[in-house]
C-alpha cells in the first residue's frame, strides 16, 4: 500500500507539478472537473496543487473557446468536461425523461422554437417564476436535451437546444456499461488502487453498474484484484517490483478535490467534530490523516480547529508544516484558532505559506 500511495502521488502530480500537456491528460482522467468547493462560485474548474501554472486562468480560456463544456453529470451535479468526451459522459450520466412535466415540455418547446434564451427572457415569455423555471431546466439538462452555455463567469447564461449546439454528437454511441469501462480505467490509473465504494463515491452511479463494469474489465484481463480493491494488470507487476514511500508532504484538500470526492464515503465518518463544517481534509504523506474544521463565511472562513489522526509526537513536530498547508487555501491572514483543540498563541503571519 505504501507503493500504491507513492505511485498515486506521482500520477496525480502531487510530487511535482504538471505542465500544460500533462495537465490536459490529468484533467481528462479526473473529469468531471469542478471549481473550488464553496469558494469558487462562477470560477472555472481547477485541480488544486497539481499544475505548474495558473490552471484557473488556463481553464477560463478553455471555457471561452468551448474546449471545456458544462453539464450535469455525477448525481446531477455541475461539472466541466472536454467536448471529445461528451458522448462518453452522456452514456454514463444521462437521465432520459419518460414523461415530460408540463413546465419541462413548455420550456423545451420554447427553446427549440426561439433559440438561445436566458432565464429572464423565459420568465417574461412564459409567466413562470424563476423558482419554477430553474429545476425544469436542470432536469432537461440532465437528459441532454438542452445545453447551458457558459463561456465565462457571468450569471446571464444562454440555454439552447443540445442538438443544435452539438449536431455531430451521437448520444447512443456507448452504453452505460461501455462508458463505465472506459472511465474506470482512467480512474484506476490515477488512483492506482481503487474499490467499488471509491468509484461510487466519485461518480455517484449505482453500485451494481460499477460492479458489472469491473467484472467485465477483470474478464478482459484489464483489472485484477489487489488488497481488497482493484488495480490495472500492468500496475500490479509494477507495484510488486518497486519499493517506494510517498513523498513527505502536507496538502489541504477542498471538498471538490478528486481525491476527497473519491474517499468521501469514509472521510466524514472518520473525522467527526462538533463544528458546522469540515473545510478541508489534510493529505499527509499520501494519506488522509486530518481535517481543518470551522464555519464557512462569504469572506474569511472561521478556522476553528485542526484535528489529526497522528501520533502526538509527530503532530507536534509537524505543526508549522500543517498550519502552512492550510493557509495556502484559506489565506495566511485568516487565523486558525486551535490545533488539536489547543488555542494557538502565535500570530498567523508566523506561518509562511509553502511555495
């Protein structure tokens, strides 16, 4: 498992930062991309800690040129994918509508007749309230019948017929089973070892579908079992051949991070506390071993405490390193009040962010 953690850190560019070409491939495997949890409203998606450049600006340019496109995928949540994978993600996540609700049908016919419209125009033309229009649009979006065009961070976005925006896309090219087999190979490569619950936690798809895709990949000698999970067959030999340890490093990970979302099914239960929110999880030497907790604000968050699952001596020795890692995401002028329940006396300025 130490070899797994070391190779995972390497493949996710947490041992060195990815250049643009490496980043594009990494992003593809971690799709659907999302923005920074809570703090990224309207921002492009990003892969925090993994790029050797400003990937938010890079992805903003990709949005503008439609090299990243928006949709509703895992659990109906918003995400960004590359357009060449649209058929793949439609197969995996589309939720067809068997019987249209009246508002859904009215809005679909309006958009097909009038062309791209924003919600304000739909309100004026139909007399519906925004709170009635929005969920109907989201459901049509999940069915891949309409597309929400967002080439920038503005709130005034156009909704248009999906078929007009992507006339060459074949939504029946893959079955869900075929799509999942492709996605799980990418997922396995970046995680090195994964299990069913990790895939379900990230993709939010039925467990039976994930298990069926894994079974097919095992029958095809693509995956094999290892340590209660699955690895790519070529990785199994690699992991047995090498002896490696994860790089000593601390990363604060927001809740939309690829690693956090893949492990969300056990993280919340392990790092329990009485505060309103877990703000970040702490990846320490390749494993989740702590959390920064407090309360989200539309401004500096209330950083109440750092809770750790570390031996007492190690937690004390690495205190400054751990605090610096948290300040990278929350800002060095946002004071952390406690460390392992004990009030912090030193000023926040003493914890210089890691470069």
